[in-house]
């Protein structure tokens, strides 16, 4: 294992791929790798790129990576795909557009499932981002498909969150609806060559004017990712956001908040595993049965379950308190 | 409190509103109400209506409620809006379309935030659905905004999940991307009067043909919700799904799985609260600080946190084991 870590730290992409695979499978080996390399993380600029259906996020992500390459920087990309037991990830459509970078050693792309077993964003996304960060990429871009919950969690992981909007397809209204505009550090109006782009910019400005006084307004950037237009401005806006956050202390606050969220959410997973193992399956099944039969409500059943796990209860039963 | 419950069970809508508000705020009073009325739930047909941006979910939900009213049935609607501290739920756009039912005592509409404090679908959504169910509505419709994670969790709550697709705007591809088609019991092609509706139906048929042999194929229904077309067919398809699930035993399996998910997820919340209260804030802050400074990885920190909560650790510190 030390050998893999050494090769990883020396920049070996095969070691990177191996560690990501182990970390993603949540194996004990993966956790050991993560422990070993975690101290080397913390230097990448983590960027979240998110937006509604058909907004061209993948194209924009690929184009932004290209802009960073022109600037001599390296880029890791985590493309988050909702997991699907049905499609088995076979339908990758827009991922294909990233193949332009397939032979470039300065870009590394990894597709991941978005869902954890208990719902919510897969905890391994944070871990894979940390691995790419520790590997030494200047930028790690997380691209999420879909609009809603996932974006909000991504915003906790990313230092800079880029929300991609799309003129003319009702995505403008959708951004409001989804209520995720407040998580954006940079607002991109992509497909800026389409009619309605300027109207959308005006709508976004009007919306931002509603924000409470004194709150920082995200910058609005127009891009046409398929033609490679506006990416220099976007890269500058992202850099300006980092500078602002580092100087204002916002970055430190974000890192603290994210660390806290990670620790508590992993602790929660550990506890749920413990409670599952500590509760005999027939007692859990019995509780579930009573809820399904409407004899007891879920809150009361959950309280009973937690009580079972309490040491006092286990002592009463004559079991050993671990 | 008994008086409010008595009025609720007698069909008083003010008692219904009050109980929902208390349940939604997750107060102790709300939990008491839920305990009292939960045994009366379990009779409604819970329907999830979900789909991509601009697919006309709200219009369809309103129109389907109208169809049920014509059939002499009552309907509760839970409209799930991503919560937004910025917009404060002020932008309700398509909610307004449901106002046609505002004066109808056979329809009750409630808008809710979708996000819980720790991410994931708000646990109170399940609770509010149970309240409407216990109130005696024949149907409870959960309508979700956005595409992705939320839909998958809604599919656990709803017996019948309706996925709304939209011709011509790339939503067809989006449905595949989001990988949520496998959770659908009924596939609706809404805006069936638009060009491309029949192509979308063909595409969906082709996609379903890829499903494993022997798996049940969801029915495809064309609607034009704004004109009130196709709703009778949709209502019949939803009824057929219920009949199928009840007769095949699928409904019982779904109720068990949902009860299990609810119990475990509430237990998880209780445990996280416990661990937060059991851990002195300065010890937690210290752990978080070390993670933010990359001195320790989140997994190790979470394990330390859980260990702190272990009775053995607390005994070593001379504290009382509760």
C-alpha cells in the first residue's frame, strides 16, 4: 500500500485511478488510502458546476478545463451521474464531449454515481474530490446533472459554485423555482448566442436586486461553450471569487462548515450501521411490521429502536456494555 | 389537544391545517398529534407526480385533482418546493394554477420545503402525507419540483409514481440521464398536442424495451393537461397500477420498505441529535478544526466522535452512563 501511495504522490495516474476506485467502493483499504493522502489535500480550487436540464453543463465543464489547460493548469473532473440500476450508467451522452481531454495527462475525468444508499449525495463524492485534490490538480471541477438537492450539497463541497442558466427554455424561471440561485458564486448564461440571452441576463440582474442589502451579488458571465466563447471571462470570475473568499475569511468559514458537515454525516453513517448491527433483525422487522400495519407511528418506532441501542437497555437484558 | 384530534377526525379543515403546521415544525406537540392520528392513516392512494423542468407537473396535478373530483373523490396535494432562504417561497408561479381548487372543500393543497437540515428530503414530508391520509382523502398527491434525488425518495413514499415527460425540449434525453425512469409506474407524455409527442412515445417504448425481461413495463399515457385531455386515461392507469400492486403483493412490500426506511431515517436523526448533545461543543469544534486543517481525515474524525459517544469512553471519563 505504501508503494501505491508513493506512486500517487509522485503523480502516477494509475495509482490515482486505483485509489479512487478503492475509495469509491468504501472499502477498508480505501479508508486507509484516504487517511494516508488526506494531509496532502487542501490546495486545489474546488469548483461546482451545476444547472438545469440541457443547460450545457458538460460542454461548459469541458471548455473550462480547456481554458485552464491553456493557462498551464491541471484539472480533475468529477462528473456526478444519478445512479441507475436500470441504465447501468450506459447512457453517458454528454460525457462523450469530454473525450477531447482523454489523452491529455493534465486532465483527469471520473464519472460517479450521485446517490448514497440512504439517499442524499454519495459520501464518496467528497472523498474522491479529496483524492484529486491531494493528487495535486490545480482545479477540481464537480459537475452535477439535474437540479435540486444535489446542487445544494455540492455547494458545500465546492469553494466556488457556478450555476449555469440557459436562455429561452424556461430555465430562467426554473432557477428561481429551484431556489438554488442563492448558492451561486458565479451565474453563467450559456448559449449566449441564442435569442433571449440578454433578456435572461436582465432577469437574473432583477432577481439579484431582490437579495438582502449588503449580501454579495454573484457575477453574471455570458458564455457560448460550444464555440469556446466567454471562458476566459468565466475563469477570471471564478478566480476573483476565490480571491474574495480567501481575503474576506469566507473560505475559512466554508472549509470549517464543510469539515463539520463531513464529520457529522460520516458519524451518522457509522451510527446507523452500529444500530443495525446492535438490533436483532427480528426486533427491527417486528417494529417495521407494526408501522406498516399502522399500529405505531414511525417516530415512536424510531425512538424504541434507539432505546434498544442504549447501554442501559442492554444492561437490563444482561448483555455486555461494549 | 384531544379536542383538535376529535375535530380533525370529524373532518374539520382548520384542525387539519393546525396539525399539519405543528407536524411540519417538528415540535413535540406535532409528534403527539401524529401519534394520535397515525392509526387512521393507510387508506389513501398516495401518488407521486414528478418530472423535469417545465414538464407541466403542477398543471397536471391540478387537472388530475379535477378528474378525481368529477369522480366524487377527495384529494390532498403536497406541493414540494425546494426551500429557499432567499426567495422565501415567494415565487410560487405555477402553484397559482391550483387556485381553481381553492374554494373546493374536497381538495386541500399544502406547499412544503423539500430539504431537511442535514440534506435529503425533509422527513416531515412523509409525516404531512400521513396526516392527509389519516384525514381521509381518497388520494394524496405529492408533486415534486426538479429532477433527481427528490424523485427517488418520493417514489418510496408514493404507491404509484407518475413521471411526466415533455416532448421536444430534450426532456426525453433528460429522463434517461436522470436515470429515474425505472422508478416510474406510469409514464405521462404531457403537452401531447405539441409536435414530437409521438416521437417521444416511441422513444420511451424503445427505452422500456431495454428493461430486463419479466419486469413490469410502466404504462405510457398521453395528456394535454391545460386542455384537460387524457386525464380519464391517466386516472384509470393510476387505478390499474394500484390494483396490480395490491394483487401482486407489491403494495405490501412497498409499505414494509417504506416503513423500514422511515424508522431508520428518524432513528438516524435522533442519534445525530444525541451525539451532538453528548459531545461538548469544544471537542467537536476541535475535531472539525483538525479536519479543516487537513491534520486528520473526516472518516477518522467521525470515528473519534462516535467513540466519544460510546458508554465505555464516557465511563473512563468518570461520567454517568445514561
